[in-house]
C-alpha cells in the first residue's frame, strides 16, 4: 500500500517536493494556508542556481519550461557608492545559464501545474506517535492522519514544533521592500540605473538594492541595521510616513538613488530572522522539515534554491524506496543538515558584510564571488 504523505506549505520547498513525487506517480497531499495561489503578492525574483534550484526542476521534469521563462539577462549587476559613483558594472552574459532569474509567481505556477493543492488548509499542530500515524490538526478544527508529514511551512513553521524547540532570532538587520511599476515608461532614469538586472548601493550600515522583475516591475529593498522596534509609532498603512522614515535613514545619499524610495509604493516591513546555523533535531518518525522551516537563513540568494533541492531530493529518495520511509527520511536529514550548515555560515557572514559599518566589505564580497 502507498504511504500517506502530506506536505505542509506550498512555497518553493513544498511544491518542489510534491511535484517530484507527482513526477514519480506517487500521491501526496499538499496543505497550504493561503486561500488561493494569488492570495498574496508573490514577492521579487529568484535566481535559481544550476546545481540547486535548476537541478531540482530537472528532477521534476520542468527544466525546459524553466529555461523558456527565466531571464539570464537578470544576472547583470551594478554597484554604486552613496554619491552615485559606479564602482562595478557586470553585464549579463545572455548564454550563461548558471543562475538566471525567474519571478516567484511564475515559479509557483510552473511548480503547481497539475498538483491538487488543498488551499485554505492552515495547519495548527502536528502530533506524531499516535497509533495510526501522525495527526494533523487544522486551524478550522479538522483532523487527518498521515504516515509522513513534511513541514515546508516556512520561517514560522508550526510543524517544526513537533521535532525541535528552535525559533528564529532577529539578525539585527531589517529590510523594507517597496516596488515600482511600468518603470521604463514612468521612470526611465531609474530604469536605466537598474538596467536588465540589479543595482546595489552600499553605505554605512545601510544598503539599497533595486532588482528588475518581468513586465517593467522593479522591487526595491532598503536594508539597514536597526533594533527590532526601530519603527515604534510608525503607521505602516501610512505610506508617506513610512517613506519619510526611510528617507531620513538614507539622508545624504545621491538623489537618483533616493528616487527609488520617493517613487516606491506598497512598503512591506521584513525584519530578517534566522535559525541557528547548525539547526538539527532528534529524528522523529513520521515528521521532517524542508526549506526555511529547517534552515531559515539571511537572504543571500540561496534559501529558495536549498528549499527546492531538499524537496526534490527527499521526494526522489521516497519514490525510489517507498517501503523504507523512515530510513529514507533519516538519511535525508543528515544530508540536509550538513549542506544547510555550510550555506548558513556563508549567508550569515555575507549579511554582516553587505550591511556593514564599512561599505568596502560589501564590494569585497562581490569581488570574491563575481566572475571578473
Ligand atoms: C527579500 C528576500 C529575497 C530573497 N531572495 C532569494 C533569492 O534570490 N534566491 C533564493 O534562493 N532565496 C531567496 N530568498 C529566500 C527564499 O525566499 C526562501 O528561502 C524560500 O521562500 C523558502 O521556501 P519555503 O518553501 O521553505 O518557505 P516559504 O516560501 O516561506 O513558503 C512557506 C509556505 O507555507 C505556507 N504556510 C505557512 N504556515 C502554514 C501553516 N501553518 N499551514 C499551512 N501552510 C502554511 C505559507 O503560506 C507559504 O506558502 C529571499 C528571501 C527574502 C526575504
């Protein structure tokens, strides 16, 4: 008899896991809290690395479709100082498939394909070790039992509580996201500044990154060191008040860069949290974790890649040995922990350098990782 497998969360980790199982004709139940795929704005673009996110898509049989959608030109990168001087300008190499960009919404739709997601299924609690398997309690009071519950429910995972007491801690760095639409027609100067890819500006304890998405949409990320309560008294529904607070934080920066904040709409507050770098847990039969639920780390371009690769590998391993579910999950967890610890260290150290008292650190970091 086929095992009853549920994945909680329809983000990159959960959908990749489910889609690879589907590719192997293995049934899986996908439980997602959002009431519909487009219930929330999907967020900015993701660059999917050849040996990680793209490998995961290959395991799902989706690489060709990804290649048709993704944007290698999005890899272009320009770095300025706060006076507007161009310090680095790396053009995109259009034939370079190493880590092209894709909009999150496009990736979600690609992964969703034929999957039958149970939308509006927020999980409140997971109880392992009942006689009949692992009990899932939903926020609306329903209950259902599975042989394996995979927690792919992100940073504030409910499933994680069944295996680990760990909770994310604040990194000391906050991000405020805003965006501009129809940038080529409405803000041609900013469109030129951001080019086909991204422009990043690094100052003392502050950074501002603008990233082109498809369809003339630009996401802007203001990142700065601040106590968690830096915004006490600020009304997030009052866009002009948020804009003024941000402009005060970036006081003295060159006007064209500040224009990203002047023209941005829909400010979203995202204090950056992380799990301990070497987060592991004592194996609990019937429950495991994937993606940010397992290894939330600062956003340095690998979180979704790791989430997808983990999801694909676990699904592939389950499909290859369906009768050995517990041994398969145990072996997978060891591999996941080792890889996540390596990348977690890199991302933690990287964030410290990108938003640093010495802006030269950010430039040095890029020089280390960018091809010359
Ligand atoms: C600004 C920013 C930029 C980033 N850029 C990149 C990048 O370029 N490349 C990259 O690789 N990574 C990037 N990341 C990291 C990346 O976004 C995450 O690592 C990735 O989304 C993790 O995927 P996930 O599926 O584990 O979790 P999530 O994407 O958080 O998905 C979790 C899903 O679970 C659902 N859920 C939550 N709780 C419940 C519940 N109780 N019951 C049911 N469903 C639930 C949520 O609704 C959500 O759909 C970035 C992050 C940020 C903040």
